[in-house]
C-alpha cells in the first residue's frame, strides 16, 4: 500500500503486476532504437532536386516529449492492471488500518427490496456489489437481510437457512464472495417492505456487528423507526438513500368514467412540482395512448384521464407510468375494464312518452357508466355490431328482422328480452321456452298462490 497523505491509502488487488514497471528501462531503449539511424549514400541524380522547396527533415531520433509520453502511458497501463483501490482496508478517509479484518464481527446489510425500490434497482444492486466487494477483500463475513417478506411469508424459524429462491431467510453470516455471486438473480418483490417484522428478527441476533448499512428506499414505512433504533443498538449505522428528486410513483385502481378511464397517481410529499407520463398499451405491447399528469408543489396526488374511442379502449391491456419499472406503477386490465357496445330497442317512440315512463329509462341510467349505448330498431343496431342487444317488452317482430337477430345470436351475440304482455302476445318469437298467454293473467287468478299453467 502507498500512503497518499490526506487522501488515505492506495492499495492494489494484484500487486505483482507492478513488477511490470521494471520493464520501463527496456521500453526506453527499444523506443530510442526506433527509428534506426539513417545511412548515407551518394546518389548523383540528387542534383535534379535542388530547385525543389526545402522542408524540415524528419528527426533522426524520437522527440523527447513523445518518448516521455510513451513511457508514461506504459506506466499507467501497469498501474491499471494492478487493480488500484483507495483505502482498501477500511474505506475511511483517514486511511487508518484496522487491527483485524477477519475478526468475528460481521457486516450487516439491510436492503429495502419492496416495489418502491424497483425503479432504481440497478443503482441499489451496484451499491450492494461495491459493499460486498469491500467485505470480500477484508475477509469479513456478511449478514444480509431483505426487508420485503419472502414469497411465502416470513418463516416461523428465524434461523432457517436461505434456499436461494427467496422463500426463507438466514440470520447467519455468509462469505461476501458467495453473496456477491448471487446478486444477478436478486429482483425486487412486488409488495411493500415490512420494517416492523425485520426489527423483531434483528432482536434475535446476538453476535457482534462491526457496522450496519441500510440501503433504504427513502420512505417512512410502518416500523421504520423501530428498525433504525435496533440497528443503532447493534453498532454504527450508515444509510444509503435516494435523492429528494428520486421517489417512487404509484397508480390507484382504475375508475371508469362516462367516456374514458381515470386513475390517481401518488407520490411522497415533495416541495417541487413534477410531472408523470402515463402510457396505455395493448396486449401485444403497442402504444395506444399517452397522457401527462402534473403534481403541484407539496401535492401527493395527480389525476389522469384517458378519453379513448370504444374500439381503442377495449384493446387496452395495461397502463404504466413511463420510466417507472415497478409493480405499483402498473395497472393490468381484463375484459371487465372495457366498455361493451350494447344496443337498446323499446319499440315505442321516445318523444311520445314522459322520460320516466320510457321502458328503457332506468336501464339506460344503469348501463351508461359502464357501456356504450345505442338505440334504434334492431336492423340499425345490427349494423353497429354490438355485443348485446336488449329488447324491451315489444310485440311482434318483422320476420326478416327476427331472422337477422336469430343468425346474429347463433354467431355469438347475446339477445336479452324483457317479458310483458306485448312479448306474451308475440307468438313465441325469439324465445327459448314457450310463453303461455295465461301468464299475463296469472297474478289475478291465483291471488299469490304458486300455480303452474
């Protein structure tokens, strides 16, 4: 190691490579030998070139500045291959050396790995890799705990060894090199961390801890104070957290509006305004729509609404916050989120009726928030290709229209008819079961008794 004064100590991971500096004198003499000394030959026709403009002849030897630059470049290459590390033993600014680097005290690393940490996961893994590399050089055991519960919940036995698939935890220190090799397979979990439970787990650790390092997501979760207090009781604590401008975003459940879809974007309280971009994509990943939402200063919510035609809205399979790779920033949609096309036909002129007396009034009020409604005769409705056609209590249907409706139902359409005296008189058109005309008089004859006709 080489002392650098106030900068600390410079060490090397492969110091034997520094022996390459001994080759610099050899490189010096090789460079000095090139190019070779020019040889003088008498060439009579050279007098013909006497009238040409004279230029400075090339140097017979390598210029000193070029020679120094080449030697310096060779020295820097040797230093680079030797793996220089600033303060390799302690990581402290004063360069002090510990009395024992392979003692019993372990390094405790706590990693927030809930969905809130997913958007900056690469940065956290890079920091974790640096910490494990330092611990490996010090030959210090590492106790690494994740704050999000495993996929099957916290194990009953806290001393259970980890099996590598995230279903259990281990409170026994492990070699830093082994943990470092497992980093590529570590992914964030799609739920929030449980700081309160992890604080209880730490209470069962009775071995000495050299230092605790908490790679935090920067948010105050339930039990965060208890976790920090427990870490401070175990020894010195260092916390790595996000910058104020870096924070997770989350989407609230989707709401259906009269003409589109709306959601609320949430963020932690911040004094600066900010914006977010929402993207609606189809099942094949195609971008169908994109909108912006704006957070005012100190506001924690922002509203966003997609106003899309029915054909496009029904193709939306997911809604994401752009550049926010986390489970909380994604909404997955299924068939219930679309707005089906429904056709309505009452068989009567709506202008001749009072609104409350219309056969479709209450049906229309019930379906408008969830479906795109169209009204008209069945022939006109069939041209719009709806998924459902609802017929009020209507009487006889034209044979041509009835045949068209029958073919449409056989092709997968859903026909819904409301029963009443008009339908009872329609001679069983477009119904599965025979309709007894006596049903219309059933209540008056039976006086409430269940009678089959």
